[in-house]
């Protein structure tokens, strides 16, 4: 009788342990890999946080594709410059708006237009001298060349060039305050970095 009791106890204990183990296994979900979902992870050259704009540099990256290697590079560079120019213009527009609004200047609209005109000239000059910080070229299965490019423009270089141009302008010279303009520029660069969340 005692033997039967022990056997029943052992069987019940074994059954309980088995249930616990089985329920533990069922609660674990199978890890899903990209292959299971039909997705493929793409590694884009010249891209990632180290190629993003920050408080010190305007940066842009792009891709160009063509049957001709030189054309692929030209497309990538042209696209990257367009992106960089857009980023610079947006930031400089914020700088000018904030600078002019923070000062009590006569005929604010005219002053703002003058600032925009002069800074546009400087931006166009500086964009021709951007620095390439990454360049990779690949060839696809279809025989096309793909060029990946990342470029940058130092914020302080742009600020110095703008200061030189603005301080020489006869109409703006009277009201132009370099330190205030520089501070506004630096604030906009920090704001750009924060908006992108780096």
C-alpha cells in the first residue's frame, strides 16, 4: 500500500513538473529573423550617424546610379549638394529671421532681404568647396555603377565667410553686430542637431 502511495505521488509530481516545463516552453516565442518576414537588411554606404549634420557641420549623403561610372559619381555629388544646400538655406533663413527680429533695425524687411541676398552669394561660393568625407562605388548585377557619397561643410567656415561679406556691406555695416549674429548662428546649428535627435 505504501509503495502504491509513493508511486502515485511520484507520478503526480512528474506530471506536474512536465506541465510546468511544457507551459514554460510554450510561453517563449520564436525569434523572428528578417529572412522569415521576407525582408533583407540593407547596409547603405556613407550613411549613418557619423554622416549626419550636427552643431559643427552641415552634412548630406546621396547615391547616384548610371551605366557610366563618372556619371554615377556626378549624380551622387549633385544630389548630395542639393540636399546640403537645402539644409544650409533652411538654417540660414532661421538665423536671419531670429537675428533681424532680435535687433531694432529700421526697415526690417529691407534689412532681411539684404541679409538673404548676401548670404545666398556666400552659400553658393562655399558649396563649391564642400569636403567629401566618404565615397564608395559598387557595380550592380545589371552592370550599373552606384556611387555613394557623403559631403560636409564646416559651420564655422560658413559663418566666417558670411561675416566677411556682411561686415563689408555699406548698407548693413552700421547695424551689423558680429557677436550677436554668430550667437544666433550657433543657436540655430544646435537647434538643427537637437531636432534631428543626435
